[in-house]
C-alpha cells in the first residue's frame, strides 16, 4: 500500500488549494478514505472522510462548508478541495486508509 499526497503550499488567507492523494497497492475502489491534519504542537485530527463509492462524506465541524472531499476511482486518487482558507488551517495534511498513512503535505496559510 502506498499513499502519496501532493498539492500543498503557501496560500494567503481566503485562498484555495486542492490536495491530491494517489493510492496504489490495493483495490482503491473498495475502501473508504480520509484526510487528517496535524498542526504544530497539536494532535492529529480528522478532517474529512469519504466512502468507497464517494456517495457518503463527513467533515470536521471546523471545515464544513469550506472543504470538499472527493475521489476518482478510475485514477485511484482522493482529493481535498480547500476554499476560504484560514491561518488555523495551517498543518501537515495526511491521507489515510485504515492503518496506512501517506507522508503528508504541508499547507501554510499566511499573508
């Protein structure tokens, strides 16, 4: 199992980023996927979850209405579209499938 995140970077408050997580080594369409984040000095927290078909999603209250999780099972990729970014969204963002984690991608929201 391999999960590789990309798309992080530096963005101004109010801006947008789209994270991608490319998966390999398993039957992607059979598993729910999730995004987590960890800010400096804080515990890792769940951001969003998506079912195997993409038909069900759930979000942390802190990102509801601003972030959207989606997936393309033909491309073995899960996405996190992040809009209206705030400085408190600054963190390393991780893709997860059960016990497997990606290496993370840094998102920094700052002016």
